[in-house]
């Protein structure tokens, strides 16, 4: 395993969770958990595919946070 240090953009007053998974279903599960946890929460999730194109999938309910998640991905 190789560990790398990266710089991330985190908006002031925000929390961030970074993780790794092998299943695309995980982003759908995380989205459902966030939506069900509170009607007032603002969030964004970014998922980097392992395909040849390395696409970034975004989900969330706040455009600014989605842009930030995309940059950090």
C-alpha cells in the first residue's frame, strides 16, 4: 500500500469524510443516508471510478459543495 498526502479544499464550517470502496453502489447508499438523516443538511458526495476514463460521479443537494467535492476528487 502506498500512502500519499494531498491538499483538499474544505469550505469553512464544513466537515469532510474521505474513504475508499470498491462498489459504485456505495455512493447511492451514502446519498440515501444523508437525505434521510435531516431535511436541513447540505451535502455533496464525489466518487472516482476505477474505469479507464476515471469518471467522477457527483451527488448531493448543494451546488457549491458539489463543485468542491469535484475539485477534491
